[in-house]
C-alpha cells in the first residue's frame, strides 16, 4: 500500500514513521510537513496527534520478506 505525505506529497517509505494529525480531518505524513501544513491552514485550535512506527531492521513485511 502506498501512503503519500499530505504535506510534501512524497511517497512514505516502509521504514519511515507515519505521523497522523486531525485538524478538520485526518492528515498523514512526515512530522515536519504536517507542522508546516498546520501553519498553512492557519490553525490555532487544539489538534490530535498519533503515529505509526516504521519497520525496524529485523521486522518482516506481510510477504514474509525482511524489510530493506
């Protein structure tokens, strides 16, 4: 599954931590990109953050292959 950063639109890699933030809807991507997006949207109200850790060196993907 391909996940693209909502801030910079680059494809997220398996090893990258995917950050999620809820403004008026959920956005996903790199932490710094989401901070910049918050500034662009001019939001001052409280927001909700969450994250999904990327794969570690010794973890296997869904096909049973080692992560690159």
